[in-house]
């Protein structure tokens, strides 16, 4: 059983595309680089972060992030530089703005629609059960 759990843990753990030579010597900067890399979308794969992608563009972006960190840039400045280069699509969590409001509101609207539909179905079922006479 323990072997099976270990196997599942290894299979389900996301692959890290980071080459050992890319890692920064400063542990704090490397932690920031990894966090930023998880927030940025690979423009080739589009469903993976640059931290998880093996695409050459993702490697270039990882190196760009690390170079900017070494230059002393803040996380916000690095995100802004990536957005300037590739647009807001490069961010997994785009900022809340008028043009992204539908993106942020859609999950809430879908949930609200589901609650209303469930309420209507339960109400309809309750009305049908009370209106039918018992035999």
C-alpha cells in the first residue's frame, strides 16, 4: 500500500522544467523566482506555467525573471515587464479591471445560476408532492 501511495505521489507531482543551471544561488531570490514563474503562463503551451513548461520560450522567460530579480526589480515590476511584452494573457491571474470583469464574474454568475435552478427544481418537486392526493 505504501509503495502504491509513493507511486501516485511521484506520478501526480507536476514536472518541473527548471534546469539545475537556471537556479539562483540566493535561496530567497530563487523562492521569489519560482513563485513568479508559477504566476506566468507559457505562451507556447498556454495551460502551463513557465515553471512547468519545457518550451524554449518558457526557459527564456524563466531566465528573464531571474535576471530582473538579480537586477533588483520588484515582483510587480517584473510582472509589468512581462505584460508589456506579451499582454495580460501571460498572467494566470489578470488584474480586476473593466475589460476583465466578465472573466472574474463568470464563476459567480454560473454558481448563482446553479443555485437558482436547484431552488426552482426543489420548489417544483415540493409543490408536486403536496398537490398529489394519497391513495
